[in-house]
C-alpha cells in the first residue's frame, strides 16, 4: 500500500490558520508556525516555530527569520503554504532553496495589479513561479495560471468553507450589518470609510452596525469616529461566524469574508479598488465599492435587495477531503 506523503504545513497568520486547519486531520503532516500573528500562540499547538529575531522592517523581518530558521525539510515530501502572506512567500522560498516540493493552497488568485492589494498580489504571483502543485479554489484561478503557462493545477474549492458546514442551514437575516476594514491599501482612507459608515448607521437606525475592530494602530486611531456603530474587540472565529450567520449584509475589505459570506448566502460590499475573487461579482454575492463617497449609494441599492440564494462560486465545503484524495494519488517524483 502506498504511504501517505509527509507534508510540512506552514502558517503565521490567523487567516492562514483557519484555511489550513481543515487539512490537519486529513493529511500526514507537521506544523510550522512563523509567528507573524503572535496571538495565535495561545490557541494552537505546532511542531516547529520561527522565533522573531530580526530588527529590520516588519515584512523583511518575517522573511529573514523564516529563511534563517526554516527547518531541514529533507524528510518531507512537500511544504504547503497558503495564500499570499509574507509567511507564505518566505516559507515557499525557503522550501525552494532546500529543493523541497511546494504545494500552494488557494493558488491562482489575481488582480494583476501589484499595488492592489499590496504586497499580497506580488507574493502570490511569486509563489506560483516556484510551486510544484497549485490547489485552486475556482476554475477562474486555474485559467489565470494557464495564462501564465503554469501546470499541475487542481480544482479543489476553498478550505475556509469546510469550517462553515454546520452553519449553513442555521442562517438568518437579523437586521445586523457586519463590518471589517483593515487592509494596508485602505489605511489612508480609514477615516473616510468610518465617517461614511457612521452616517449609514445613523440613517439606517433599524439596523445594528457591528465592527469587530482590527488591532492595527492605523485602524484603531479612528475608532472615536464611530458612535452609532457598535465596536467589538477582536473576536475568535466561532464568535465572528455566529454574527456572520445572522447578518443582513457585510461591508468589508477582507478576502476570506467574501468567501465565507457567499457560502452563507450573504452579500458583501467590498471596499477595494479590485478583488481577486471576481467570481463573487458574477454570482451576485460581491459588489465593489472603490471609494468611500460611493458607499451611501451602493449601500442603498444592496440593502433594498439583500437576499440572495445562489451557489457560492468558491466551493461546497469539501475541499480538505478533495485535497486528501488528490495527494494520495499523486506520486512524489
């Protein structure tokens, strides 16, 4: 009987953790934590850790620490990285330098604009150039890789949806508006976004506007602009999903929330110039809002037609099983 490949799963941020978590009981694996989000230390167990030591700028520090402390991968068949973080790129590069095969989970997402989102678009494009196996959430992701003359791509859906199966039949629309804003490209606009959202909360007073505040100082410093909006301290993922399951719609710049909301039949107003999840625009789950001044009009249009009952374009919640079966059939050359 063919033995299961041994995989080193790398992660450093909470979104990465949530997307690799469904794989842990499905694969023969060990875990490497890079410390990009130190708060994860209280929640999880892992086999290897990168200790933050570098004194350079934050993104460069992550790179330097991962490259200098990456474990010997000689006994691993694959190193798996997820998405487009500094952790993902640094660990992929370290594995490449060790001549260990790389699996890229959530491969093929593109805006084709290196500044939006920055630095994520650059990281995911660079990972694609050195990855050996591309696990793609959608056919459009595969099409993006085909255009770049890459191969060994597989359609597996998105693992984040595996976490939501138990909630799918328990959703409601309880006059709640869920808001998350934190991305780097929005930091200079947070004041304007918050001002517009506060006005909406006053105008649409029958709705409860809920913002779990991101701890980034560039976000927190404007929290005093929000009075009618209910501000919550950062939530654990189960608490967050409970609110999401009850919300009417979302206002966000998050990538993962676009996927989760669509799976639970919630619409998202996405506060960004572009989205690498354009399938959600086509399915009707996502509406782009490119600047704060557009938000009142877009919100009015969406809130008048917030219900949606169409299939999520990001998968059906069985991605970890699909990946397990795939890796059991692929030979390690």
